[in-house]
C-alpha cells in the first residue's frame, strides 16, 4: 500500500477531475439532445409553414417536381421538405422507405403518414402530419392543398405507416 501523501493527493485529484469531466460531458450531451430536438422542431415548423402557403393550390395527378402551380400528394411533400433542406424521393411509395418508422401514437408535426386508399396493398398517398390530429396534403381535383382531420378519415382507415424524415 502506498502511503505517500503526495501520491494519494495526485490520485484523488485525477479521480476528481475525471468525475467532473464525466458530469460535464453528460450535461453537454443532454444540452445537445435538447438542441437537436429544437432544431428538428424548428425545421418541422418551417416545412409546415411553407406547406400552408400553398393551401388551395390545385391537385394534379402526376404533377411535376418543383412545379408550384399544381401538386399531387407526393410532389407536394417533396417540395415542402426540399424548401426545408431535406431531399426525399418523388413518389409516395418511395417516400415511405426513407427516414425512420414512427408509430401512430408517437406522431409529431413534420412526420409523413402513408395510406393505401385503393386497398390494393400499395401505398398511394402521403400526408404531412401538422399536429393536433391534422394532415396537410392534396388528394383530389377541386380540393387542392388542404388541411384534413386524421382520426376517422379515409387516410386513417387506410393507414399503412408513418415515417420521420426530419433530422
């Protein structure tokens, strides 16, 4: 056993420094997690705000990417996410394979909801969840970009999955 007081003090100092370093690192980790959530929330707000600027823009099946005079469901989500700096594929089926899975009970504003409205086993619709049980999307000529309630809707009854593509 080492009884040298200087050596014991040095070991205690190293131990205390290491402990303090771990505590400060953990604090930074939690701060960064909060910042990441805040950044993600901010991006979601921007994507939703951008999408709402197109309320009433006509629906057109097969609308071209980057065309803001008419959208189909997936060209709409592709466009608004691109404005938020997030690139997603063109079709709803392709979009359903990006990001991470989100269960219905964990939906957050900015998540994508995918439906099979034809009930043929193939995803054919995407909506943007905007919070409070509402969707921002476009789905039919004469309606255009609109906000719909999710619960009890066609998109709820034909729900397949949801994905989070926000960082």
